[in-house]
C-alpha cells in the first residue's frame, strides 16, 4: 500500500497539492511545497530491499525512451533557443523522471493486487477535495470549469486538466474493479457509485481531451470484452427475479436521489449542454456553416491556439522545409501539441524517437486491453488512451506529467510478471525427469 500511495503522489498528486496549497492555505504559491510533496512520494516508494532486487521492465519501451532523452539532452546542450539560458530546471525534471523509473524497478510485483483499489480511494479523496474547494471558494461560480483557483485578482486561474486526469483515472479504476469477477456485490455497487461521481467531476472540468479519451476507452472496452454470447447471457441474467428486483431498487434509488438533488442534476445538465454548445461552435467555425447577425462562428481560445500551431507547421513546410530535418532548437516554440512540437523544435530525430515510443506504447496498451493479464497493466493501458489523445491536444513532449506515467508503462505494460522478479534472472528451465 505504501508503494502505491507514493506512486500516486507522483503521477496524480497535483489535485491534492493544489488543495493543500490554495484551499487550506498551507503554502500558497509555493514551489517548495510541490517539490516536498513529490519528494515524499519518492520516499514512500523506497522498498526495504532497495537495490537488492531489480524487477523486470519492458526493454523495448525503455530503449526508445532512452533514445528520445538522448536527443533532448543533446539539443538542450548544443542546439537550443536563444532565450533558453538556464537548463537547471529542465535537468531537475529529467532527474525526477530517471529517479522515478529507478524506484519503480525496485518495487515488487505484489502491488498488482492492491493497485486498483488504492487508486479508487486516492482519486475519490482528490475529487472530494475539489468539491470542498469549489464550495468554499467565493470566487468560483456555477458554470465555471471545475478547478482549484490560485493566484490573485485578475490573474486568478486554475488548471482543470489535472482534475480531469484524476477523474478519468477514477472512472477507469472503478470500472475495472466493478467488472472484476472476484469483486463482491457491495464493493461493486460502491465502485459504480464512485464511477458515476467521478464522471460528474469529469463533465464539470469541461476538458475535451478527457471526454474524447473516455469515449475511446468505452469503445475499446466493448470492442475487446463484449461478445454476442456475453450479451445473451447478460440478458438472461437480467430476466431473473432477483435481478429485476435489484434493477427496480436501483431505479427507485436514482429517482429518489434526483428528486432530493434536483439542483445538482440541473448543474450537471447545464455543464453538459454548455460543453456541447462550445464544441459545436468550433465545428461550425471549422466548416464555416454558421453565420448569425453578420457574426461567424469562431474557435475558442484553446482550439484557436492549436489551429495556429498547425498553420505554423504548414508555413514551415511551404517555406522552410529544412526546419523539419533538424528543428528550430530546444524549446524554441511552444505549440501545445506534443507530437507537433517534437517535430518543429527537434526535427526528425526528436519526432521519430518520440513518435516511436508513443505508438509502441499504444500497441502494448491495445494488446493489454485485449488480453487483460492483470488489473494494474489493464488500468495503465486504458489510462494511456488519455495520454495518447493529449499527444495531439495539449502539453509538451518533455513534461513530467507525461513521462511519469510513461515510466509506469515501461515498468508494467507489455511484459509477463510470472517469472522470477530479479532483472538479471531468466525464466526457469524445466528439465524433464529421468
């Protein structure tokens, strides 16, 4: 349990960091508190057998990650933007990634059995912290995106993406636990309730990448796990008297909840409608099919930024094709599209190595979703779908928000955990009896 809490503090700690810093006012605006929180996560990950056992990892993903970081470090040292003067902070970030991966290969495979339920508990606590922060924040109003606000005055803002990631992690973990055959009835109901609660938080964050990822995750689940025979058996099961009684109780409970919490339902409905309208406005703007009162539909700020980024790529291709070969330099341009930024800033070397890693991780994720080898690998495979969507929508290719989860992929996805754990050991050879 200690190991898993430490891992989650590293890969999903920012919702709680914002809560402690900005809502409880422990250390508002302090980067030192953030560093201390992550350091505590690293400390919790240190096993008692540290350095005595090194566990297996996905060497293919590891090699591609090392190639990408070799390109990044080379560009940071010898070919970077003229305004990029100090690489100390970036070096610290890369050290954090290397340290996280090193600690992961010291952590035993035993965490597989407890990882998903601890994820559920951790993410639900973070969601509850967000709800408390929203209810106690006088500057937040219904209709705003769900996020803990920080800053002062007109510069006060929040980051809904970290809360959307937390909510999606909760939805995935709850779904895996609820549909696990060994899960008892009470825990199954509790998991489904937590899943619905997290989906409500996800809607309130209004992040497109998370909604797209959720739709893809649901589609992949049905594609790889639902067969005609299973549907037939499920229908038969629902027709049993006990199942019909349970369905009636559930519907009565939902009806009672909606009558008692009509305002909450109206809030979620308003968020959903606003989200759909905002995205349809982007669709109309792209297609140019909506003009009212001499005003044409326009892209919102984030969609407009990405449209500008792709226009920038088009200009590069048309007039400065050499940039594609070697890039413009380390962190020369912020495009908010990781795959595109890897190409523009680092040319073919950065783009090829980064893309090779990302699509290889997608391959292993889809294979894991199909085979369901264990709950931890399955959780990471579904969670990677969100990260893959974000490669086209927001972030930078060297952010730790990507690479800490990528390290988990390297450690647990695409390998068998049935053999002896030591990294230097090989699967045992069984000799026939004489």
